[in-house]
């Protein structure tokens, strides 16, 4: 039985938003307690910026995968997309859950590589899908800078 394109879009975007909700729940508990005590690197945005940015990015990430799925179905390329999303899902527990900027940076580095590989794999299949992943890559590069800054500034 074929999957409805609309249902698939809801599934891809919903999965990404679920990753965000789980990470956001963990973040919300840590921000007023642990995170608020950390020295912040230059350029750290106000806390209210993160939820709308991540929500927008998750919608774009899910839509990107859906566009590729519409073109070629479930393939190795979408498994690669799934791996980058899984790495994304591990970052908040490492940083906010375990209070470990070092471990989180260790998650971020392969996550960035997986995002780049996903964009490269998407581009020949569906250029719009690759373009939709670009803001995510840019934000994660910025997040890696912040993560490294928190690590350096808060060594105990």
C-alpha cells in the first residue's frame, strides 16, 4: 500500500519536530539552573532565539527529506539523513542533560560531517532539498562555535 505524500510529509517533519521537542524539554530544565551559571562565549544569542530557529530548521530538514523521498523513495540517501538526525538527537542530552560541553562537541563534529554528506547526497537528486539543509548546516556551525566556547570558558 503506497504512502500518501501528505502523510509522508507530516511524518518527516513530525519526526524532526519530535527530536526538537525531546531536546527542548531537556534544555528547558537545564537553562534556568546549570546553563545560566556558565560563562557565555561572545555572540551567544538570547535564550528565546533558540526555539523559533530550531522549529524552522526542523520543518526545513523534514521537508528536505520528503522532497528526496518523493523523487527516489526510501534509499541509502535517506538513511544518511536519518543518521544526521540521530546525531542531532544526541546533542541536547550530552550538553544539557549530562552538562558536558566536551561530550556535546564530540557529538557535534560527526553531526556536522553527516549534514555535509547529506547535503552532497541530496544535491544531485533534488537541489531544493540540498538548499533547505544549508541553513541547518550554517546554524550547526554556529552552534559548534558556541559549544566550543562554552567548553573553553567553563573548564573546571
